[in-house]
């Protein structure tokens, strides 16, 4: 079963302008793996197994730093730290990166953000980083309050100030066909998508750790 990787731009338009814009991306789909594929590749069990909400990316699916809006207008997919410095995904090349889209009023995020914070304290280093990106519904004050209440100590503070990055990069839930939070994107050291999970994934659980360890060990 194929599940389209969601973007607010038409795929054909994105492909048409990719070369001129210097995007260097491959437009494809996240796919729910067949059982055979799961056995011969990364460990996909539990919530990441066949029939779950984890979607593998086709090889070479390079996540872009910018998109072509037409008419010669290129929009960078920038998110910002607490000092309003802009970042794009390619700034994290060289590491396996787990991107998390979240907001403070999201019920699932109440559990997943603290879980990823603890995981960051154990796994982050030269080969791996967790990148939390809060949506535009949260102000800096909202994020700081949430971090304080939940005891978040290891995660950076990043904001998607207009939710433009989320709208263009977050895939749709494979069954509900809608974007939602929390959503996590797993990206390899070259900037290619490895997969995504829409909902509370449980990356800190044995199945999630096994999947992360599998990719980290290959950097």
C-alpha cells in the first residue's frame, strides 16, 4: 500500500522547477513496508512493523531546503532557534537526525517530547541528533513554559514560525490521510528520508531504539 508524502505544492510543479532552483531532490512516497522487506532491512517491529504508522522512504528521497512557489519565487524551509537564527535541514548533514514536529497543546506531544528529551540525553552525539520543531501555534513563551513544566533539559528550542516547514515536509497519516502532531521524520546523514511516524511512536522503547541504533551504526 503506497502512502503519498504530503506537500502543499503539486509534485509535477516541484519536479519541473527542481533543477532550476537547485533543490536536488527526488520526489517520491513513503511506503508501508511489506513483511519481506522489513525482514531483509532495518528492524521493523512493534509500532514500526507492518500495518503500523511507520513509513519507509524510497531510496534517494532527499528532503529539500527550499521549494519553488512558482513565478520565480523560491521559499526556504527555515526554522528558527531562540535567538531567531535560521536553520534548514541540510545544516544537520553528517548525522542521523530525528525531526519532531510538535506543539504544546497536542495531547500526544505531552508524552513524546519528554520521552525524546530523555532519549537525547542518552543517544545524542557525533552521529545522532534529535531536532524538535514547534509549530507556529506556540510562542517562545509557550515553548519555554512547556519545557519548564515537563523538565525538558536536552532538547534544543526550535520554531516553525509559520508552520510552512511542517506543511511541506510532514507526511499524512497513512490511514487518516491527514497531517497531525506529533510527527517524527528520520533522516540519514546524507539528508535522505528514512521514514516517518505520525503519532506517538515510542522511539525510546525497544523497537524504536533498535531502529535508531540500526541507522546510527551505519554512519
